[in-house]
């Protein structure tokens, strides 16, 4: 299915216009910096951030293989999302917002854009393995927790919520 490269969405809390562009391989370093900055925003210790380096690093090959879009305001990328299929199910693999752009509607508009893309791909459910700090955001957007996954960070157990957003029932 054809997916539009640009979509203009007025932001709720600011006067500026935000548009989306398909993330390009040359955007990888910028998107990586946003992912690291957003993760650090939650106050995680630096050794944890280093442990997550592979997860947070966006490579050009990743962008070429996944439905990845950047939110842009005044020519500056302020956030991005990426979708991917795992075992036949669609996942929101990334959704990151620059800390200075948080609380301005960027995350909400990124999520709504991701939902639109997911619907366009023909999926009925969008799965999200969320950072515990972001779970409340996804719940407010209409996702429901379906399970917890167990992992480790710095040798300690860590539980990550997995949420499902029903694309035919959601608010977007």
C-alpha cells in the first residue's frame, strides 16, 4: 500500500505546525541522539544507558527496512517512530521525543501517525513493549496492558509492560 511521505498535523499545545517525513538513512545519527536523550530524561543511571546502547542506536539499515517517520518542526526533527513486524505481529519499535519538546503534543501526534500507518498496513493490533515510565502515556492513548516481559538491566530483573492498541477500536 502506498504510504504518504508527508502529513501535516497541527500541534495542540504550541502554535507551530508539525509535519512528518519518512526517516532517511542519513537521519540515523539524529534519531539516535533523540533516543538517547529521551531515555536519559527518565533519570536512568549511565551504566544502564550504556547497556541499552544497541537498542537505542538507530542504524541506516534499520531505517531502510522499517516504517520509520520523523516529526519535524521548523526544519528540526523533534521525535520519531518506527514500526516493525515480529512473528507476524506489528510492533511499535520506537517512539521517542526530544526532552525539550515533551509535553507539547509531539508524542501524541507521533503515536496517532504511527496508528495511521499501522492501519494502512492492514494490521488489527499494534503491540508496544513500553518503558515503564511511558506506560501511562500509552494507556491514555487507548492501549491496554496485555502482559509483562521479564528482562535484566545491570544484572537486576526488570519488568516491561507489553500493551496492545486495537486499531479498529482505538481513539485515533
